C-alpha cells in the first residue's frame, strides 16, 4: 500500500521519474492515467492495466475479490451536515472520508493524518440520519467509492469520490506534512487537490 500511495500522490502534476509504473498483476507497463483495483479481501489497491482491469474485476478471473474503481468525482453542492450531526461521528478533525463495506453492511470513517489514516466505526443511526438528509448518498458505490467531507474550508464541502482519489489525498498529506500543523506546503497541496476536483481534472 505505501508504494501505491506514493504513486498516487505523484501521479499529477509532477512528471514521472525513474522506471515506468507497472501493472501490479501482470507487470505490463502502465500509462500515467490508469485504473486501480480494490482487493476486497485485503482492502489493498493495485495499479492495473486495461486488460487486468477487465479480467479481474468482480466476478471474473479474480474470483470475486477485485473491484475496479471506475466512478468519477461527483460534488454534492446541496450537502446537509450541521455541527451536531458531525459531532455524533466523533471524528476529531475536519477532513474524513466514509466507505460502506458491502460484506458487513457497515460504514467506516477514515481521516488522514501525517502517518496515514485513522479509522473509526460509524454509528449506523448517525449514518442513516445523514443519508435521510442527503438523498444523493444512496448512490454511493460500496467499497470503491467514498463520501469525502471537508470541514476545513469556509463551509462544509462534500464529494462522492473514487477510493483511489481518497488515498491520493492521504498520500499528499503524508508526503508534504511538516511540523505540528503541517506547514504551508501541505495545505497548498490540499487546496490544489480540491481545485482540481472542481475543474474536473481528478
């Protein structure tokens, strides 16, 4: 996972240096923009070539353990979440993403930090209340898509985001965090990440 995160972190805008990226399943050379597969048994992401993305997706040769991440970022401009509802999730920071696990039918929150992500189980009742207030949330694709909530900006910002983009954000924080508060560069990188989402360049 750490090497994959580094690859995601540097996928854009830095030009690639050193050996070309390779498909994690067949070792074929990959283009800069390529697909990712989630192993639902281990929750690990793999870089994949077009052929492996199709072959190993879901019920094919992967034996059902792989899911292709195929969604695109979708903003939720009418997202509703007040301070009381946020407090019920018990998340101590203002940036987190939520993933529904299809097998367990549970939602887990992940919040990035300088060493990776912390995870927290989400109270089912709190999640149901959030879904009832936001009719777009039932379209969240289990396992491979996340609800990303950013409360560090001027107002709450929410996206339905492919899981690999969430881990790219995690990698940006890990790579650029300096000192106690992170430093200017990490927050510039986070602002650029969201700017690229708005401009459709994710």
